[in-house]
């Protein structure tokens, strides 16, 4: 009897239960401020699929402005941002520039490098160590 791969989640990514990390929690440096003035900092990004990359490249907004590609990709791969009801291109467009840069770097790290750690050095003593740039929720370690 043939075995079948595990079914994909609703967002198209494989479930984490297969032993592969496909979802990465993060904490935005500043946070998304919604229309009610609530700040949303905690979120989850999933690994991008080939469909995410292909579909995003054929989006008319990306064809008109190639710089918009990262907005579309982030809107497709962010599965949660605080208690916001959903993440779409409008949410991504309204992020602070520092948060957009953070998410672009996180996307690159998890989809190309396969991890969320960055090598850094202590400015005082020069000792090198790794830091998880996805961050922890405030007060957690």
C-alpha cells in the first residue's frame, strides 16, 4: 500500500508535526497599529511555498512595481499578527519601515538560510554569539 505525504495545512504549508519547522514566531520591533489604535507585535510567519513565490510574481501590482513583491509575499506568509483578524497587503503597507525591514530579513532568513539566528559580537568585549532575531514575547527568555 503506498504511503501519502501528510496533507498540507489550509495555508498550503506542510504541518509542523512532520518534524520540519514551518512556522516561526516573531516580535516586531515597533508593531502594527490598527485603525482602533491597538498595537500588534507578536506574529507568526510560515515558510513560503513555490506557489507563494510564483503567484506573487504574477500579481499585477508586482508587474507594475517590482518592489511590491515583498509586500505580497509577506501578506501571503504571515499567518498571524497579534489579534488582527487577518494579514493582507494593506496591513503590510501600513507597517513602520523598521518593521517591514525586520520582516523582509526574517523572510529571507527562514526561506533561504533555514534559520532565524544571526551571529553578533558584544561591542564591549568582542565575544561572538548567536541571537534569535525572531525574538521572544516581552518578559520571556
